[in-house]
C-alpha cells in the first residue's frame, strides 16, 4: 500500500458516513425480520452485512425464495427505512467543509455505496450533493457489494485516478476490507463502532466520529 502517495481522490461510502443513518436501517431490518418470524441481533447483523447489497443480504435470510420474492422483500425493507429516515436526513458534521476544500484543490470525489437507487436519491438529492461527485457507483450498476473491492475500483476507474491515490471514508469493517483489497487507504468514521473494530486493517490511517474531527489531518491537506 503506497500510503505516502498524495491523495488525488476521495471516495465516500454513503450510509453511516455521509449521513448518520445506520440505526434507521437497523430498525428497518428488525421490522422485516420480525414481520417474517426471524430472530434479529443488531450488533452481529451490522458487522456481517454493512456494505453488502440488499440482494446479498436478503437471499440467505430466505433461501427458498424466488428472485421476485427476494426483490419484493428487499423493497419492503427499503420502503420502511425511507419512511422513517426521510425526516432526519442531514450531512455528517464537517462533510460539506471537507468537500469544499477538495473542490478548491481539484481533488476528485465519488460515492461508492451498496445502497439501492432510491436510498441514494433520498440522501444525495435531499442534501443537493449528487452533482458534486464525479460518479456515484452502486451494485445496481452491476457491481458486487463490499467486502469485494469492485465498487471502489470502479469509482477510481471512472475518476481516472489510480487506487493508491484514493482515500476511502467508511463506517464498516466490510467497507474497510473492500478498500484494502482495492489497494486504497481508508479513514474509519465511527458512527456505529469504536476504533478498535478497525484495528486489524493495515490501510486505516485514522478514525474519527465525524469529518469535523479530522480537521488538520495531514492526508487531507491537499497540497
């Protein structure tokens, strides 16, 4: 990992990173589990599934379901999530300031999220951020979810920046692992877990509760 190479691009996970919304997702997943008579453990569920595409999560929960049934179950979960989260959409502290500095320095930015299109629209369009990113990349475009590196590698390719010059912001171990497998440095945003949860990853250069707490970090000075 070329940890000393200058940062030329930022890649943001969305859920739990651009916005602090993962507990609303957990509420929606719990609702789906209980509605279909399945047990639900919040802590283990987040650790094992955060960053995965909805199809990748729902399929193993309902192994006998058809593709159409899996799609319907995923839609059931997402509609509930959108309903409960919509009144609360807000950017993470310090995000807009960081984006402004990246813009001023000519540093490219992308979103690499496992979220389906409706959830991406809920966040990026509500906040008016979509046009600020060179690309928004997701499994709906044919990419595998995290911990596969596909989303991050696709974002780097679309921005025309080598992986070693990208810096990823992530809130979940699956996402940090995906960044590591893509050859990218990462910063852990601690909306759901503490720093110890990311201690085993050699690509994590910092961790913080939000972007405001990263003020002054050398990698974000954008020479």
